[in-house]
C-alpha cells in the first residue's frame, strides 16, 4: 500500500492569485516527495475557480522538473474532451520528461458546463471514452494505431514518443462496467471517493463500484482499490472547524457544478448550500480532521475494512493556506503513519 497527494488546485482566497495556487501546489508536491509519498495527482477542470488546472499533463510536466522520485499522475484526464491522437503523444512526452514517472488516471467527466463549451455531448461520454481509449491503448502500448469508429476515424499512424515501458499504471474514476472491462487488461485500479461525505459513505460507494466491476465480467474479490479522502491533522478545535468549512466550500461546488447552468461572477462559481446541508461539525466528523491519534485511528479502520492498495490524501482543499496544509502533510508523515504502522504493520507490505 502506498500514499498519494491530490492537487485539485482550487482558487478561493489565495493571496498570490492563480500563480499562488500553482506555487503552493509545487511546494506541497515537493514536500510529499520528501515525506515518501508515491504519487502526486493533478486534477482537470475547466472554466471556473473550482480548479485552475485545466491540464493535468502540463502541471505534471511542471512538477517533473521540480522533483526526482515521486510519480506524476493525471487525476484525471477527462478523455472525451481531448483529441486522443494528441493526448496519447503528450502522455508519452510526460513519461519521457519525467524519466518514466507518468501514471495515467482517466475518466469520463461529469460537468455538462465543460462538455458544452468543448462541443462534446455529455450524454454520450461513455461511448466516446471507449473509442478514444482504443486509440490511447494502441498508441501507448504498441506505438501505432488505426481506428474507425462512430466518433473518430484515424488512418494507420506510428507514434514517435511513447512511454519507454509501454502502458503506464492506469487508474480510473468512472465506474461503468464497460469501461472497467476495457481497462482491466492493464490491471487498472478504480478510484473511490465520497467527497465531503467521507468515511461513512465509502463502504457503500465501494460496494457500488465492486458491483460494476463484477457486471463487467471481472472478479470482485481481486479488485484493487484506490481511496481518496480529505485529511487535516491539527490539535486545534478551531482549526478543525475552519478546515471543515473549506471542505464544505468544495462540497458545495462539486454539487453545484453538475448543473448545466452556473451562477458565475467572472470565473468564480457562487455555489449555493447543499440540499439539506448538515452542520459544519458533520463535515468535520465525516473526514479525517483532527489530532494525529484520531486521524491514525480512522485511517487504520479504513485500511482494515476497505483494504486499499493506494490512499490518496487531499490536504490543501478549499484553497487552504499553504502553511496549514503543509504542516498537516508533514505531521501526517511523521506522526500519523508511525501510529498506523504500529497497528497494521509495515504499509509497504500490505
């Protein structure tokens, strides 16, 4: 089992503006590398302050020049919004630039607002994904492709730049049986997150994804699992609630961005409260927010019950001030993980 750091790169109140968000992300990634994290993940979203990272490949390439060991993951490439012939080459280029550290996270996307502005039909996202994936698969694994489908046709083409070891490790956020089946030949890992609903909701989501895995003709007992959770390590009750408020801010945006029409002030999305929104304390209690001992106890329970092979930590959520997010990451590494290993043994052997 290994750990990742998720970089949504949301922009809310960062004193440095968009450049500040980018600078903070680089600092968090280098800190995660020093702490021994396995993968740094970079999100993809478009046209609002929910995320200033519209290209996880560009951000991963930027981070490649500032790091030497940590792997660099796309979290995720929204494949229906790309031309697959181009993105296949860019994945290969990232792998070459980073000396083989590319990790490929892919998904169908979900925001109709984004799809509309790229001239893509969100209702056909699964079928589009499957055709585009066939092109990526051929380009990255074999170095050539020819394809004729409903959504794209490509003549025989050879790719000069591709990953040196073939297909990078594959992760997926789209729990559709046909997609899970298509990716299974590469031992892909489903990503599972409950957002602000956190720990109480994870078992149900895992069961849903496992059922989709089985519906795709795959063995549910051997399905690998990647979990993603909000994490904030603090001894301060006040700071814990402030972290919960930032998680609520992100949760409101995630819910609101599913609508086709958004209330924007410039590029800033003013998300309304969630339907039947719970009190702030519920956000805190759902997530891994608290003392090192408390976070370790929660993490041990998730490891034992959900058995993840990868655990992705979202530290700087809601544009949290860098000093707090970085301190939380460092305490997670130096205080939380030793407590976890005391209970479950060496994490590298799980």
